[in-house]
């Protein structure tokens, strides 16, 4: 099949979803009212509550939710063939993610801009709020571990990208100084910084001396470097340690010094990345060489594992946090929630679609694909690297040499992953502090105590699982757990939306159906993974870490299901009926 | 839309991510500056009070904004007669 045709079909379905389904949901289900006074206007304080232009808010929402996750999941899930991944991304975006992101925004706007966590407390009860906090804690812990591994893996596989990524740090600090101490603009210095990074990427691609190839320095797999670790395992250990020290510093510094200018540069990279992928696709017109369905994929069933492998890109609970945490406080008019919430989900769907196409067109033949994706473990370990190479191949359509394009795409993906990692460590620090307040453990509320716990726990989690290259290389096995916790968070938000709609006497099936689907798939997937993969029974290897984490997530999923049934059966309304209808 | 407006829109989108956090930090700094200027009114001796008092007319509106933000409808300090 032709890749352009696949992209056009996906885009057309997204268009139909936005044009018709989101309109139906906006008018008939959420009943957005242009005369409703939004929290941004009601509580305008110039800081948190500020009425914002709808395009600015859409752009902000999209750049906040689009990261490395919608790229990684589809690049792994193509193991079952491109068709299941494509169908889940497209239908998931239209019927689940769109309704979820849009609903979280609408729900929060109708409740004074309160976050999903606070609303869980109000609508379901105190138990739900604590459950919610713990699920977020697990989610951010997974994010830290997985993305530290993702970045280390890319540094090891694409050493030419290291220089550009590390040059970005002093450049960002310089921009922060320029903007906030010298009162300059950020746009042009950040473009100059981006150009410098890409020049470094081009130079490093062609000059091996500029590539920081740690496994080569440490003698590769054959040499034992220290603590019984070979060159590759030791490289993982070194990169993960450096990354953890970096995130500690980055997440405790004032945001204007490093994070804001760095995120600003990275947002340019999102534009560059999408342009490379889609323009490259239309100019190079590659054929899809991956099979539509992979009959050789027998070691892991696509139902239910596909639905936890692709979380972001089809539906993600993290979006609900962004929608109800910041976007809802800045929405100028209620009908704009459709563009910001549903439109943001569509943007993320486009990124996931690009990831599927980049991997599906990478290989010379179906045999090559089957060789690279010969097991689910190989798909997990190599998926993202395949995306980087596939995107590099697409960029040749724009006359960029493949090796240079591959380095630039690796830089872009590492930057996305680093942004996610920074944000996640910062978020984990806040959650630990909040739990400290909740349970009156005051030391936990201190910045450095909370950050140390966050960083050490994340480092331990990423270093513990054993991968094919030994110590530190097994972070990818956490990916399904990350997907599961993300889906659980989305299920809670969908539950809240369902209860709100039920209270208003409206058709709540638009939220109920994806919620039940997510809960069933999550419970099924976790039960299967725990019993058949990690428990040690029936020929599986015992993995205490994964078994323990999986069991905790399974209990949480089951708990949510019970809470949902109880909350749904309650006769006494937990929410007042909206005034403006 | 003109090119300049397009650049401004793009710039705003990219700055939006940390806008609130930076606005909050700036507001905290301004509150601290306020305290340094008028600490004398709270009983904390300020040797420069004679000079800082000259800023009083410029700070009146900002002080009103501060006490309403802190949940006080009327001025808590008799020295400041903003409302």
C-alpha cells in the first residue's frame, strides 16, 4: 500500500472526527454555551486565570501533550502489523482521546477550573482523590524511568546526536539570561540556538571524533569495565546517572533559567519534526513494506496488549491533567474548548500516525521487517530506533542526506523525551510534597528532599530490570506499565465526565463506552502480564519488580472499576446541576 | 494575517507553557519589594522609609490589588487609604 494514501485516509478520518463528531459532542452532549462566563474571565488574576487567544491555547495544549510517547508506542505496536496500530490510533483519537481531552476541559471549565484530582474528590470522594494521587505518582515514576532509558538508548544507538543535545543546555541558559536580564525577545535567539544545534548535528554526523560513542570507548560488549558490567551496560549506567543529575538540577532551578528557553527551542523542533515527517512523506512517496497484520507475532496477543502499548496517540490520561490543570483556567469562551481539547488530541494523533508511517516504510522488504520485529521484546527494544531511522529515510525526500536526517531526528526525539522527563520529575516532586502535606510528613515538603526521592526512585527503577545488554538496558520492559497507568488515569477522567453528564440528564455513552473499553483492556492486559509473563508460573520467569508493580496497577484498576460502579449506582447526586444550560 | 502578527502568535504559543509560573515568581518578587518599601508600617524598622514613602502615590493601586488578592476587601493598614 502507498504510504501517502494511508496518511490521507488517517487525516481524512481525523477531519471527519473533528468536523462532525466533535461538533455533535460540543452541541448535543457537552452543550457548550457561548454566554457562559469561563473561569478565566470570572477569576482573571493575571497569573493562573487569564483569558487567552484560542489559537495560542490550542498551540500550548498541543505542545504540552505532544512528546516522545506518541512516537514510541506506535513504533513498538507495529509489531502486530501496521493495520491494528493504525486503526487504534485513528479510532482511539476520534472516539476516545478527543472526547476525553475535550471533556476534561469542559468539565473543569464548568467547575471553576478545578483539576481532575480535586473533581475526583468532589464527585466520587476522598478515596478517589488519594487513588488518583497514587496513580499519578506511579505514572510519573514510570515516565522518569522509561524516558531516562529512551534517551540513553538513543545516545548509544545514535552517538552523533549527543553533542547537539548537550549544546542546547548552555544555549538555553544564555537565552534565559538574554530575555530576563537584558529584556530581549526569545524568538530569534532561540532560532539561532536551533540552527547551532543542527549545525552541530550535521558536523557530528560527518566527523566521528565529535560523536560521543560510550560503548566504543568502553570496549563494547566483550570488555568488562567495572562492577562486572560490560561496555554497553556500563554506558547505560553512565548515561542514566548523568541524566538523573541533570534532571535534579533542571527541576530545582527557577523555570526561566533553563526550562522555559529549552522548551521554547524544543517547540520549534516539534514543528521541524512534523514538517520533516509529512513533507518528506509527500515528496518521497515511499511504499509500505511492513505487513498489514503480522501472523508471525505469536508470542504476545494484540488484544489486549496493543491498547496499553499505544497510550499517548490514541488516548492518554496525562492530557486530562493538562486540560484541567492549566488550559481550563485560560479558556476565553466555552465553545473554544472544542478546538483546544479535541483539536489537541487530533494533533497528537497526527504525530502517532507519522510514527506508524515512518516505521512501516523503513524496511526494504517484508522479510527485513520480520527480521527486526521477530519478537515483542525486540519490538520494545528497537521500536524507537526504527522510528528515528524511518524518519531519516523520509527526510531524504527533502534532499537531506539520510545520515544527517537520522541524527537530526534523534536530536528531536531526545529533546521531546528530555522535556517530558524534566516536567515529570518536577511533577513528581510536587506530588511527593502534596502527599507529605496530606499525611503530615513535613520533610517531604522540602524541595531537595522531594526531588532526591523522585530522582533516586526513578534511577533505581530504570536500572533494576535486566535487558539483553545487561544492567540498565532493560528500561523498555516498563513501557506496558507506563501505558497501563496512563490508561487508568484516562479511565478516571472519563468516569468523572460520565457522572457529570449523567447528573445533567444527558447522553453519557460517549464517555462511558471508551471508559469501559479502557478498564476492560487494562484489567485484561495486567492480569495476563502478571500471571503469564512475570509470576514464575506456567513456564514464565519470575520477575518480582514487574510482578509487584503490575499487581499494584491491577489493584488500582479494579478499585477504579468498583468506585465507578458505586458512584454510578448512587441515587444522591454528587454534583449540582449546571445553571447555564 | 500579517507576518509580524503571525510571529507574535507563534511567540505567544511557545511562551504560554511557563507563563503562569513566571508570572507567579514575578508577583512574589513584587510582593517582597513591597514589603521592603513599607516594612516600617508593619513595625519592622526601615531606615530608608523616609525616601520610600515618596513612592506611595505610585504604589497605591498595586497595594489595593495586593490586599484584595489576599482576601481582604478593605485596606488592612491605616497608612494606606486606597479604599
